[in-house]
């Protein structure tokens, strides 16, 4: 389903999530970015159902985040969903184990993308978050 320009996925207050045809097809093909999108939207669906009723507004029949700038980072639903997706697809212990094997930053990034099926950008962010391989 085409959800509109640039929209990869949506989360609804009843816990349903919807992803674009391209995101779904890419996730089935194990492409990293789409896997992150599915994990991200799933977290919204699981965790943010009640919050969504209060913090999302309808636009063109869809729910859109509102007042994001006024939410502290640790309460920001986008931050939470991104953090969940990263932890799910790149568990900290598993990444640290890879770091034991690959202390060179480039090799570590490549090992994460190949073994955990995530995008290079996601792997770079995770390595930085965990304080590995400066
Ligand atoms: Zn989101």
C-alpha cells in the first residue's frame, strides 16, 4: 500500500501498524533500513497506544506526531522507538562481543551490518551509542 510521499510506516492508537509496500517488501528481503522501520513502528504499536491518543493529531485521516519539540528526549516516542529498534536488532552484548573480535571501527561496522542485517548508518549510530571504536 502506498502511504503517501516519504511515509514508510504508521502507528495507530489501537496498536495497529501499517507499513508501505516498499518497506514490507524490503523487510522480507532483509534490508536493514526496512527492518529498523518495522521494529520502530512495532514499538509505537506496542508501547505508545495510549500516548498516541494524546500526543498525535489527525491530518488527512492519518495520525501525525505533535509537540515533539517540547518532550524531553527520554520521553520522546521517536527516541524510544529508535532505541528499542536498535536494541532489538543490535543487542548491546552481541555488539560488544563483535567488538572483542573486531576492534577496528570499519571492520566492526561491517561485521554488524553483515551479521545483524542493519544499515551502515544504524550500525554506526549503535557503535557510537555504546562507546565502541572511536
Ligand atoms: Zn516513529
